[in-house]
C-alpha cells in the first residue's frame, strides 16, 4: 500500500500532509517537470518564497536533477553567508 494513501480530506487545509508511516510532507511544492532552462531560477524563486518541497524525478526525460541540486546548493550557500554577515553585525 502506498504511503500517500493515508492523506485525509481534512488535512488538505493544513500546510503539512501526514503519510501512513507518519512522515510529513509540505502540502504545496514546486514541480519542475519539463522546466529545462527555467529549472534553476524556478527552484531559487521557490526557496526564496519559502517552499520546502521540490518535486523532481530521476528520469532522462526531465534531465533537470543537476539544475535542481545546484540551485538548492547555491541557495543554501547564500543563506549561510547571510547568516554569517548578520552575526558579524
């Protein structure tokens, strides 16, 4: 049975969904299927906007995993630099 089968109707108004195995997922995420050259800026925008879920697939059709990973990596680096600058002030 799929973990996703446990999503209750009342949970759709929540910002989190609880799965059968009690893991939670954000209710809203960014899908990057067929985004190609727009993947990096779309992921960066989503992270800046507060998204915590990026839906991607390990499939040759999409071939955007590198751009998703790089965008997340760069965004995290930027966040770390900003925190360090704030601590120095």
